[in-house]
C-alpha cells in the first residue's frame, strides 16, 4: 500500500454530530483510513498545515454556525 492508498483524518465530533462514527462504517477495499480525534478547530488546522493529516472532517455547523 502506498501513500495514495492511505488517508489520515483529523476528526472533530460534537455532542450533536458524531463524525467519527460515519468513518468507522467506511469500508473501501484498497483504501486505509486512519483517524485522530481532535478537540478544537485551531489544532485541526495546525495538523493540516503541518502535514500530520490529509483531511479534516467536522460537522457543518462548525463552519456556518447553524
């Protein structure tokens, strides 16, 4: 498996939306997902900019506030 077959995710869950549970159900042959639970948006963005993770998965309400 090469780097293109692996995704590292930073996941922020909220009491109203468990994003991590959606990724626990993800099962795609040939693709490996690794997730890290992150408690705040600033830390998650830092992890993205430092290359520690490939993607950020968050509830939409954290982006638009509704």
